[in-house]
């Protein structure tokens, strides 16, 4: 056998081996399709896990405030620090914030990790003008002069002055922020807009205030609720009620 014939045979064998060991176009497409299906299953699961982790972190953050207020009350005959000035339910004057800080809270714990707007513009919320700070939670703390809006809805809710209560396990103390602009209510926004609430932050900085746990501008998941007996629980939005009729609507 001459060298030319032998060389052609070796080339042919390599081609056959190459064709046999590789993937056809159809096989590649099948593999890509399988990967796409797996990703479509995994990505939503991963996203749900991230959301659940943030809810748990938020609950832990909120619980620190319940503990701080409880520690303060132990040293002050059951009383808690009262607000010195009016505003939205998440506004706290410097004096009240300082008292809570001295009882074990930190600046970071005043903001829910799920509130995107407050994470992006934290300094503006913390150093808001007028002698008070805009925080990331609603506070059921009464005013020193006793003047406050009536809480709407069921359950005979009241503003709190003392933790020495027989109903501490049902007495809401700190809650997640749920705000909605109900002046904007097209059919796809049955409860108003949860992401675009124009208050003091908008007039001063052009920033809309938003709900912490949202699925979209039109849909809220719910929020964590901290009680006077120091336990914290998640409340879905379907179980929340309109609690303040002031603009924007406050829910918990």
C-alpha cells in the first residue's frame, strides 16, 4: 500500500471519529432547551427565596426596636418615650430617636432592608429637616400632649404610652411601612399606588415615598408587625386595614 492511500485512510478515520464523538445540531438544541426550562424553574424559586430572606431580616430588625422600647419601659415604670411633634406615623423627633438608640437600637435598624427608596437616599431620610427623622417603620407611640388622629378599622386600636398592658400580645407597637396614594385608583390599582406617595420628601427632594414590601406599584405583599410583648409576626396585605385617612393612606 503506497503512502498516499495510507494517508487518506487515516484522514477518513479521524473524520469518522470526530463525527461520532461530537454533538449534532439537534442534540445541542435539545440541551439548550432543557437548560432554558431549568432556568425558568430555578430563577423564580431563587427570587422567592431572596424575598423571604429579606422578610426575615426585616422581622429581626423590627424586633430590635420592640426590645429597645421594652428595655426603656423597664427603666421608666412601664412607660415608653413619647413623640414631641406631629407628622406621618414614621416620623420621630430627635429626642425620641435618641432614647431608642440609647436603649440598644442602631441607625441601620430604623430602616427596612426591603425599602429601596430609603436604601438609596438614607442620609436624606435620616437627616430630614425640622427636628425629626423620617424612619422606615410606623410607630404606635402617642404624642406627649395626647393629640393624635383616631385609628380607624376594627380592633379598637390605640396609641401607646405604656407597655404595662394586659393585652400586650395583641397591642401593635411597631409595624412595616404600607402607604398608598388612593387618589390614583384606575381599575388596575384597586388600593392606589404603593410606590408613588408625594409627601415631604417629594416637596424637598423630589423623592416619592414607597411601601417596603411591594410586588409592584399596584400590589403590596404585607408587612411585619411587632407587638408590645416583643413577638413579631408577618401580616399579609389582605388582612390589613385602612388605619389613617390622612394622605397617603396608612395600612397595618
